[in-house]
């Protein structure tokens, strides 16, 4: 993933109340160490179509279109 990629929330993974499924967003930051530790997959910060910004694991989202 890289900054500017268009992504969609993975409905099977993001089941919290803040994720209703089908949310589309843009990657605004990458390579975030979740929990203050380096883990795989890394975290990415997403600006969702709702205007909210969340940090999620890379495997919790699916790419719709790669930034050029």
C-alpha cells in the first residue's frame, strides 16, 4: 500500500460499530507501527469517505485502485 491508494474496508475483518462495511477511503499514511511495536502487517492510516481517519492493519482493507 502507498499514500493515495483508494481502498475499501474488508467487511469480514472490520466488524466494529464504527465500520458499517463498504466504506471507501484513501490511504494517507503507511508503515505505522501498531501498539508501539513493529508488527506484520503494518498499520495504515485511512481517510474514509465519512471524513473519519482511522489506523487499521493493511490486511483489514482491500485496494480498489492504486495511486499513480
